[in-house]
C-alpha cells in the first residue's frame, strides 16, 4: 500500500538554507545538501528545495546547488521558486531535479503547466497554490506571499491545474502558514476528495499531531513542513511513529 | 564497465549519481560496440513507452538489447519496453518478459499516477539478496506490468497487484526507481552489480 509522505521543505537563498515565519525574519539554518542528507537519514520521503533568491546570481547558484543535491541525496526531491518557463524547468531537470514546483508563473500563464507536463510528464510538475480565505469564507489564490488576491477561486484553479497536466497539487493556506496552529482540515478534506491527483498539505504545522491530522482527517497524500523540523520541535521519525500508531501506512 | 543506455528517454542523471555513490564505473552510450563490451547494461527510462520503443528502434538497439548475454537491468519505462506490449500508445515491446503493461484504473483510493513509496513482497532471487519483504521503494508510473512467471517481486496499488520486478535469464527489471529508493534502492543496485 502506498505510504503517506512526510516532506521537509528547505528554503534556499543564495545557496544557503533559511526559514522565516511568513517569509520574513529569515534565519540561516545551514547547508542545503547536509541538511537534506540529515532529513533523508531521519526518514524523509522526499525533499522540497525552494529558491527564494532575489538575484540572478542567486538563481545561478541554485542550479549548481541542485546538481550537488542530486549527487548527494538518494531520495526524490522537488525544486521550486522562480520557475517561469519550460527552459527553467529543463535546466533544473538537467541539473537532476525529480520534480519542479511552479506557482505564480502558472497563475500568470496556465499554459506553462501543460508545456512542462507534455515535455517531461505530469509526474515532473507540481503546481503550488498559495490560497487565502476571504472574509466571505471563499478561498482564493494569492500571490506575493499571500499579500495580493487574484481573481482565481481555489477549487476551480486546482481542477484547472489538474486538467492541464499537474501531477500533484501543493496547497498552502496563507491564513495558517507560519502560525503553527495546524492545517485547515476541512479545506484539505474537500480538495483531496475532489481531485484525482495527490495533494500535499503545507503551511501551519506546529507539532506532530498536526501532520497526523491532515494526513488522516484531511485526506492529504503528503504533508510538507519546515520550521518544526528545522527548529527541532519534532522529528520525522516521531511523526511517522504517531502515524503508524493511528494505523496509517508509512515508510519506517 | 557499466553501460547506461542513452536513447533520449528522460533524465539519466539520477541513475548516474546512484552508480557514482556506489563507486561504480559507468558510461552513457548508445554505441552498440560499447554496449556489447559492457559487463552490465542499465536501461533506464522516464516518459512515454511508445516513444521509448520508437527511440530504441531508431537507434538500432531494439535488435541488439534482447540478444545481450551480460546482466541487463531495466528501470521503469526501461522495464516496460522489455515486455510484450504496452497499453501506453498501444505499442509492441521487445518481448523479453512474457507479460503485458496495463494502465491502472482511476480510483479515489488508488490515485494515478502511482507516486510515492510502496512496499515490495514475494521477493525472489539474487536481486533482493539481504532484503526483507515489506521494504519500501519509490514509484512514479501510471502503467504497470501484469503478474507473470517472470515476476520476482510484487506490489499492490489499490486493487492492482502487479510485478514490481521481473527476471528472465540475464534480464532484470524494476518498475520502481532503485536510484531514488534510499538505502533499499542502493542495496538492489549493489546486488545487480555483484550478480
């Protein structure tokens, strides 16, 4: 039986790993390859590396870093951040990435999903969605770290991404991201019920029980978290033991 | 020397990296002489099965590969093209393995593509030396090889029990990705290198 996946997310800026609450107040937490190997040993099922470099030089550094990651890590990894064209995706595939995660570029030009999927297969394309609940209760897509609403409604966009060839959806609730209060469970339960493709839950984990909840009641196929692992609030092994205790299939 | 067959099917880098970590000597090639000389042949592949078979036929390797006498390891689409037929693009394979490649049925309990870590059971033979049933390996695929007499490991996805690995004479193949399967995958590759 397919296991539920636990995925640490590593934010990378100018070649170094960082993590910030609400993408601000960034704190350096080490070398991306070393940290990735540490998580792989701990039982991470995949890794996500997100490039948050603001400069072209940072982007170039990231491509070289992806080559080092591919050489040093023996589990699958996804890379994201600033991917806006098929050429960007190709460059990262050539560097050794197993998947690319596209976000605002797909919102701006949805055809990009199909272009990458047709060239390299759906399994290579993760569509990341930053969604936020409006005061009227509806969920809409945001850009710029959750500060700007778009005209796209979450569920309609997730379906569109799936139809265009996304292999997975990585959904972050910007209402919950950085709060450590847990994931929005009803939101994930609805999305996972509606989509054919796997859903990765992101944003809001504060303890192992939150990951367990989103993978059981929330129905998510994978849970992504950053701070709780980076700051040692819990370990991947502890999360997996908690899941196994609930009868959830995990790789231990 | 291990020949990694480069026939234009996706990224070979992860296979190269895995062999590099094991300290093995390898080359990327589509040269028939180099492939014939190699001690081991790796046939990776990511992408569309019909395209993979077409690429192999174009490069002239479709006749050569089934006649190799050294150990050959097909991975993912590299496995599928060694079967008799695939539903992906309704294509004839090279027919080394006496089985058929089918598409997983869509189901809410068993999403397609089958992507992630799943366990292997009914392990049979040297490729799995030193390993226990229930070990986890990494999969990314929508089409699967049906069970057959060549099956040497099985995996279940939803209602489908399929061939996780196949063996016929000197031909081995895994539907999963040993190069992405952590320590378990490294053990399988190491076993293949020391068959």
